[in-house]
């Protein structure tokens, strides 16, 4: 498996995690398909965590770039996108402020726990007991 995309917490947190350092066009097509399936199922506001810890890229992606690449996210009930970058770009996050377009906010987080903490602070309705505990890739230290 090269990636996993789907509900981390049903109807509340969608997530994407990578298992390889480079995403192919085929991966992106599969990720798009999985995202669209979740969007069809969404019945309430939800959030998205993008786990890029395994990705080799050092590019900081902005909210407009994400929404341009996946415009279907604009019309959903998406509220927060939290990106966990590769270790090679974490130092570049200093001074990077949250971005917002409409109701959608983008925030970078140092690690998965920081991403989850951001959502804990932002949304008290999340049912944490329903999380898929083995969802995110195990990254070698």
C-alpha cells in the first residue's frame, strides 16, 4: 500500500497518510477517488489531516493550491485542513500563519499529535473514541 485515504473518525475527520516518499499520478487519482467518496458521505462539517511525513517534498503548499488541485473541497463542509509536513521542511514552518478561505482554514502542524491537538481545540464535538488508531503511517525515527 502506497497511501491510505478515508475517514480517521467517521463523518468528522478525513485523513490521508503516505507510506512512500513520492506520490505518483496514479496515487493522486486514487486519493482523489477516496476523497470524493468521503465527500459524498459527509453529512456535517468535518476536517482533513494530510500526513506528509513520508513525502520527500520540501514545498510549503498553500490553501489556494490545495483548493485549486482539489476544487471539490470548496463546496463541502470542510472546516480545517491540517498538514503534517516531512521532517525536512518542519524548520520552514516558523512564522507560517494559518490561512483561511471562506469557512476553510489551513494550518501546518509539527506532528500528528499537534494536528490532533489543533482539532481538539477547534471542535469540541469530535468523537475521539471512534478514531482509527492505526490509520497513520509509522515513520522511522
